[in-house]
C-alpha cells in the first residue's frame, strides 16, 4: 500500500510540475523582455499574452498550455498501460487521473517557478478534457466558442465553458471521479475569474481587441 501511494504521489507531483511550466511568462520575457504579470490583467495566460505580446505568441502559449494538461494525464495512462497490472490498483485509475488533472490545473495557476502565481487554467483544463473524454472537451470548446462569438468576451466564455463541462459530464455518464473533477475544476476556474466577474457586472470587462 505504501508503494501505491508513493507512485500515485509521484505521478500527481509530475502533473503539477508540468502544469507549472510558465509558458506565458517565458514568452513575454523572450519576445519583449517583460514580466507579463506586470502588464494587462497580470495573468500569464493566452488572453493576456494576446493583449500584451501579440497574436502569434498567444496562439503558441494557448497550444503549449493545452499540451501541458494533455501530457499530465497521458503520463498516468501510459503508466497504467506499460506497468505490470499489480503496480497500481485498476480501480484507482480514474481517481488518479482526477488527482493529476487537478494538480496540473493548480500548477498552471500557482506555478512554483513564479512564486505561486500564473494563469487561469482554462487552456490546461481543455487539454485535460481531451484525455478524459474528447466529446466533453469538444462540447466545452463549442460552448466557449459560441459564447465568444456572441459576446467577444473571453472571461465570460471561459465561465460558460466551466459550467458546460459539468452538464456534459452528467449527460455523457462519465465516471464519478471525472464528475468530481468537473465540479472542482469548474469552481476553481470561476473563482480565478472573480475580478473579471466584477468587471462583467459593472459592464467594463474588455472585449477582444480592447485594452484590459
């Protein structure tokens, strides 16, 4: 049992470290010599990179942050696939996936390399969902895209996606561990957007193309 917990802790720690890779910060430093946390919204995510550094940089950050979440879960799946069946209990799989997923999301927003600051975990969460269930990921992305096309507000679209993922997990009868992930991650993403929510209520949240 001690070995089970040690391996699980190592996989979850690996997921956190992958999530912690400060993509937006690195891009800001490399391309403009700035600490992106001191500009715009202060986030290291793709939206702030778009406003502060540019479109190409934002696309790169979005893609890499998505891959971070995907890899965090892929490592768990690969471990189960290649390791002997007795290494970890089979019924731990979905729960370990959930632990790694939450760890990667926290890593992105509370990076050990940035004094526990970071982004809002939306892109990383999408990469995670692509591993958990591609249909849920695509449905969540569709919710985000439709809201964005109507409102032109990224934060509102992210919040709608966080709500949609919970509906989709239930509608597609996903494992209990994944539904718990959807609840916790959805609440976390919404909490990370609390200042955006205040601006939305006040009617001053910037749209795409506007300064933050």
